[in-house]
């Protein structure tokens, strides 16, 4: 009898996690360029920061509707690096992290990559 109860409990726990994963409210969007971001209204919805340069490409954003957590990244052409950095302010006590609006940023200048997330 104990084995049946344990087996049923394990079964229901497994089903719970499978359903939670399957019906997750996490959305992942990928865009080839700035125009497609604007077309999808991702900036207006707050999923992509408005400081996105015109040269941005391979843009990705992941947001969780339940927790309001947002993560993203994009690449840019080197000519826009100064414009991006100029708009950002360093965050005290956070090594190489910058802020702008409701977003936090990390810049990899070697790869011309910007990673961002919303502020907690």
C-alpha cells in the first residue's frame, strides 16, 4: 500500500512539473534587426530598450509574464558603440554594469554585444 501511495505521489509531482513547463508564460522573441523589433512593438511593450541603435542585429528578448523578469541581448556595429555608452550611467557597486531607464546593461566591446535585463 505504501508503494502505491508513493508511486501516485511521484506521478502527480511529475505531471505538475511537466504541465508547469508546458504552460509557462515565458516568451522568447528573436529579431533580425531594429525594424522587426519596432514592427512587433517590443520597445513599446517594454521588452526591448528604446536606446536600441539602428545598427542592432540578432536581437533576442525573453520575458516572463508571471514574474515580470526580462532578459535580452543584441549585437551592434562598432560605429554605434559611443552612442550607446554615452546614454548609459554606471551603477555604483556593480562592476561594469550600467543603467538606463528601467534596464541594467552589460557591454562586451570585443564582441559588440549588449546584454540587458530589467531592474529588480
